[in-house]
C-alpha cells in the first residue's frame, strides 16, 4: 500500500469515528428555557464597537448539565462582531437543571442576547 493511500484510509476512518456523535440532549425552548434561568445578567455593549452603531441579536445555544451548570455555549447566529460579547454575557448567567421524568437532566436551550444602541 502506498503511503498516500494509508493516509487517506486513516483520514476516512477518523472521519467516520467523528461522525458518530452522542445523542442530542433534549431541547428546551421559549418560556420553558427562561424557567431554567436563575440569574440573567444584562448584556454589555462591547466598548470597541461604541462608535460603530452596530446592533443585533446573537442567538446562543447552550448545554446545561444535570447539575444546572453551563457546560457549553456557542453563538449560532447574529452579527459576527457581537457574537463573542453574546457568549461572554451568557457565561455570566446561572441556571437550574432541566427536570424530565422527575429527574434532573442535561439539556440544550436557545437564548437571544440583544445588543441595541440607545
């Protein structure tokens, strides 16, 4: 087997391993998601963008552990320059665990962080 064939075979095997992901967590949305929020911190407009008049909504998808702690957060959409500020804001929030079938369960939830110039 030629070297490049071995590398290609390895890459294909690696890709198939990564394609096998863990099952999706239950999605909690809307009013139910807001019930998981214990403390919500107002979003701070990024100081480096004060003169830009940039506004928008950053849609953040979070994973909340069965213990209520934030496990992961990613900006799914919104103005690129505001996404990090949206993530930084969500990371300051505190949550309670989602309860499913009477047991605390890890879950995903969607939140919007609004940045509006006044």
